């Protein structure tokens, strides 16, 4: 199989890596890819949100499967264009991608499918906003309706800050909407459900760390680290979430004539009243994918092709490594507000060839090669360091030993990824 992966982050590097480990895969093309995917795949430039350009690239390379990493191309209709051109694609069409593209739409589908989620008000005016904030009270949860790269949500005790964010969302345009939600307490979990329009195959659970600083302080980011499996999750949680969330949503989308093919990413809060959906995404999560795929032993291309073909019900049960995986994101100075780019990155050779390499791999995200061919930072989240270990304690030790070898002036990372889980301090 020849596979084209659309996107350029560490999630896409993880996808490319897992695809090249699948014996049915002869070649992988990453578009546009990054200096990390360049080692494993052929990087090709493309505007990922231009459906025509992606179709042209897939045709030119006669690929057997296209895997779309980020949400923006899906919302822009890249999967529709590929399918119309007769090219096999893993990823939902633009209409189904609205599950991520509009929080208000996701709420509507959840209501129709009777999926447990936070109560919410969709507001379009300042008066509605104020009323919704006061009806729920603190802590306030204020969400930009549209795509915001993980940065559109503010959770705060401060009513003035909640109001400011809500007004900023409304100021974005004539039909701008803001969603005010009931605050959900309890640990969070991410479940990636592979869907073929009808059948749902769940991957293993992961947890991600959205805030910039240790102890979940500071602003939300795209994600600063993740681990899998969730040693503390109650038995049967995955089956329960498939039965109560993923399958009803997939059925509802099919009923609407917009079948969901791709990853339905279910972001959950495990509250005292049971699991509640915090958000849907319509693609693999970043950085959870880096941890989840490090443990997947079944061939990834076979699984994603079966989803694209609508034949998941015939797929063999997934095989998982019993090991634990911990991913630590190394971010640029100034991330998330204003990341410093063009900073030299060192220490990677030792991690590729040294004694840690057996258990650790480094995935690229915001990296580039400068004019002299040297690796430099080119974005906020620069690298994902992924380590496997017999348990979370060992995986953490290895991940942080590797992070310590990386040289990036001003770079920073969280030191508490998977720490509370490793200590047995999380209870659902
Ligand atoms: P989202 O972009 O919807 O995933 O929200 C980003 C983060 O905000 C989530 O991972 C949660 O940590 C937090 N969050 C979102 N919605 C709620 C909620 N209703 N209650 C508590 N925290 C929330
Ligand atoms: N890890 C959060 C996301 O991918 O949206």
C-alpha cells in the first residue's frame, strides 16, 4: 500500500512512523510533513486545506489511501474531494467534520443522540452571554464556537475574564456564537474511536495535559504531554463510552446522511455522575496519538483502510503492547503566546543512536532546516519525546532522561506528565 499523510505535526510524524512499521505499506508520502517525517517518508509540499491540490498530489503518486491528520483540511472538504475523485480516504467529510468545527453543532447532535454532556447555552449577544454565565455560576466555561487550535476555551473563576473571552468570541464576525457550559469536575480522558460510517473500533484510552504549566496552571495549549494506558480508569469504561457516546453519534450521523468515517475523538470528564463528553474532535488527538500509537501492535494502515472501505466489522481485534507510553512535549520559549522560532535544536543524534533509543523516540512538530541545513525551531510545540516502559514510572523516567538531553535555548516542558497517575493519585 502507498499511503499519503496530510499534516506536519508530531501527530503526523507518529502516524507516518506507525504506517511504515505496517508490513503492508511500501511507501509513505507526508504532505507537507516536517524534517522528522522526511527521514521515513517522501515529503511533498502542499496546502493541506486546498482540496484540489490534495487530490492532485494523491493522483500523481497513485496512493492507495490518504490519512488526514489535522481538522482544518477536513472542515475544508478535503475528504469529500478525495472520495469524489475515487481516492480512498480516512477522515470525515466537511459536514461530519462540523462535530469539531462547531461546538453548537456538536451539542445539537449529542442532544439528538442522547449523549451525556455538559448542559450548555449557545449565545449570540452580550445579554445572552451575561445571563448564561450567571445561570451556571463559577467556575465559568466559555467556548468559542469555531475552530481555535485548542485555544478557544477559557475556564475561570473570574466573571470579568469569562465575559471578556465571550465578547472576544462574539466580536469575530456577524454570525459568531459562543457556548457557555456547566463546569464538569473529575479527571479527563481521551478515547479515539475508529469509525467506518457504521462500525466503531475504539483504541486504548489516553490522557492529555492541556495547560502550559505544571499542576495544570496557566493558559490552555494544544497539549503539553500525554500517556496511555489509563491505569486508573474503571473497568468497562471503553465499552461504556462506545455504547453511550460513539455508537449513538455514528448512528445519528448516518441517519442524517453524513456518515462519519475517520477518528471520532471523544474528550471526556469522568464525573461523579458518570462520563460526560467535553468535546468531540474529528481526527487523532495531539499529543495523545504519540502515546497511543507507540503501544498499538496491529498494523495501522490495515485498520485505517478498513475504516475507509466500510469493512471494520471484519477487522481482527486490536493488539496492544502491555507497556506504558509517556509523551512529553518540548515547547519553544514564549509558547503559547509568542513562540520563538529559528533556535538551534541539538542532542537528537544521541537519542537516535544512544542507549535510550531502544525505548525512546523523538517526533518532530515545529521544526525546520535552516539555510545551512541545521535543525531549528519553527513553531510552538517543537518536539514530542515518547518513551515506553514496563509501567508509567519507568516510561516517565525514560522520557524525562531523553528530554534532558535535548538542547533548545529557552525551551520548556511540563515536569509532571503522568506523575499523578504513576503515583496512583487519580481516582475516577
Ligand atoms: P475543549 O477545547 O472543549 O477540549 O476544552 C479545552 C479544555 O477546557 C478541556 O480539556 C477541559 O480541560 C476544559 N473544559 C472544557 N469544557 C469544560 C467543562 N464543561 N467543564 C470543565 N472543564 C472544561
Ligand atoms: N490533545 C487535544 C487535541 O488534540 O485537541
